[in-house]
């Protein structure tokens, strides 16, 4: 299992704490240290909706003033590739190639029994 995010993100911290408490091993990929490339984002978008992956509630979205641009899917994809901090976190890749985006404790309890 691989977890993508940044260490300072509250949702990422909750997810990592959940995994630690459950004794679940994971590999952590820090967006700030090593940005994900567009081909990885394309992979994720085969499994999850672009609006799930694109974080419209984050600081970076507000800083870049993207709301007024009325981005279509191609525009959103370009921004996700250009600025990884627009990706909703955490992104979790499971071994069975399932992608989970965001932290939802109840959903995690179902998946990681």
C-alpha cells in the first residue's frame, strides 16, 4: 500500500495515525519532496472521478484563485499535473490497484479491517 500526501495535511495525519494504530504497513510518498508526474495522475483518474481528486477546499486552490476560471476537465487535469497540492489528500494506492482519496474513518474501518 502506498500513501500519497504531505505530512502537514490534517487528513494525511489522521490516515497515518489510523494505519499506525491498526498496525497497517504503508509506504509514504511526500508530494513536497517528490511531486507525482502527470502519468500517475492519469492512472488515478482511471479509477476515481476528477472532481474527487481535485481539492477545491484547500489553501492552494484559494491562493491560485482557480474558482473564477471555471475549469473544464482538461483544465483541471493540467492544474493537477502542474501543482500537486491541488490533489485531495491522502491518495492511497492499494495492492489490488484500488484508489482511495481523502480520509473517511468509517470507510477506512470497512476497507482495513
